[in-house]
C-alpha cells in the first residue's frame, strides 16, 4: 500500500509538471506580444529557463542529501505553479518578466531532479521498470495543457487567467498527494562521494559521449518544437491563436504513442534499428515542418517528427547503463548532462537564427535541428555498445595520508 501511494503521488508530480510546462510554452506568442519582445529578446527569455533549471537541479541534489527528494518536490512543485502565474502578472514590464522566468527555471530544475529521484525510488521498491510510464504521464498532461491554451486563446483569456487555472490544479494536486511521496529513509541511501569518485574510473567515457551527443541533438530539436512551434504557426503560417498550440499537443500525442511501443521494437529488432528508423522518420517530419504551406500540414509533420525522434532519450539511457559495470548509475548521470545542454543549445540556436531584420525566419532556423537529426542517424551504432564486464563491489577511494 505504501508503494502504491508513492507511485500515485509520483504520477501526479509528473502530470502537474507536464501540465504547467505545456501551459507556459504554448503561449509563447502571447507572452511576446504582451511584452513587445523582439525575437532576440524572446530568445533570451527562453534561454533563461534551461540555464537556471540546471542550477536548480544541482542545488536540489544537495538538498536531497539532508532532506530527501520528497520535501524538495513538495516545495518546488507549488513554486512552479506559482511562478507561471507570476509571469501572467508581469504586464508589459521586462524586469519582472525576467525575474519571474528565472524563478520558474529554478523551480523547474528542482522539480525535474526530485520527481525523477522519486521515480527511481518507486522503481527500486517495485523491482521492475516503471519510469517510462511516468514520462508518458508527463506527455499526456502536456496534451491537456496544449488543449487548454487553445481554448484560452480562443476565449481571449488574459495570461494571468490562462496560467492561473492550471496553476491552481497543480497546487491542489501537489498539496493533496505530496505527503504520500517517499520520505528520505524510504528512498534508501545512495553511494558516498568517495564511492562515486572511485567507481567513475571504471565507466568508459567514449560510448557515453557518443550516445550523449545523439541525446543532445534530440533535445535541440525538442527545444525547437517545444519553444517555437506555436510561434512558427502564428508568424509563418498565419494560424490563429486557437490553432497554434495544437502543434505541441500533437507532438506530445506522438511521443506517448511511440514510446508506448518502442520497448517492443527494441526487443524484436534491436536498439540500432529502432534509432535508425526513428531518425529517418524524425528527419522527414522536421523537413515537412519546414516545407509546410499551412498550419494543418505543419501539425501533421510535427506529429511525424515526434513519432520518430522521441525514442532517442529512453534508448540512450539504456545504452549508457550497459557500459556501467558499477550499478551506481554513473553513465546515466553523465548522459543526462546532454539533456540540459541540448535544451540550452536548442533555445539559443533557434533564437539566434530566427530573427532576420525584424521578421520571423523560423523556417530557416528549423533547418539546423533537421540537420542534427541526421547526426543521430549516423550515431545509431553507438546505441548498442559492448556491455561492460561485471565489476566487483566498489570501494571508497583511500583517504589521503
């Protein structure tokens, strides 16, 4: 019963995070108009989120050692909801907008780290793979967030109301189910810093870096769609405010569907073939986004792209784990660094190439992630690395004399 409570609470945490994130990124065009931001200014705002989220993730990791991930998540999740509401209250002032976005990034980073720590604890307690289900919940809630934004734009709701309603849902869910998360003692004790340092020497870097580069390429493409798909449909394809957010929703639908069957494909055809197929499908989808003459075809192309590239992240983590003989998740944590790096580069690259003499030029900017998806295709063999030889118990490094 205790494990079931923690599992339900963790599902709720992923769902709340997906809902709040989607509610924010799908209203990027409205945020830009409300604050009279140039494309360059918008790029800075979007870049703040992953940069500061990385800081929030590191700081929350330090707090885990003393308090566990549960209390951090119970504080961080309502903070995410509160900060998206603050963004809706900033009016046309730039300084409050930057401050609110920075606080949002800090809270998002803390929640990302703590909810994943809870997911790992649930998996450890149940003794079976359950993490993909949590990410499916994140995507499913993202679909709801995109649909809500479509309705909010159609009704011409203010940013405050549009953000405030999903924020209320998030706060209520967090307060209701937060107490059911695992406590520090229930999460189990992790390895000491000395053990991690000693074990790190046993994990090879080359296969991890190759898979990590592919992961980074995926997240650059993911950042392009997450941050700029709604703006692309409005600026380049003259979509209405009600239609533009549907691209992100379609992208999340594709991710739920594809990730639901990806494990079966890996077991039958192997990870390399699944990655190759995913990269080809993803490239065709991204090319369709670039060439789309109207919003409907662009949404269809985004869906195709999501069906392909979304397999990269989960298979990358599995590939990294195969070269880690220590059992301490060192290779996985190294690959995860490419997650934030990709999202930061994605926001920066698209933001830097999008402006063109004051006019949106996202069609050209999207060629960059399209090319990077082809890099994933060439790196596909790295997703089947030679398994590491089993290692004995990892002992702490001797203290200096």
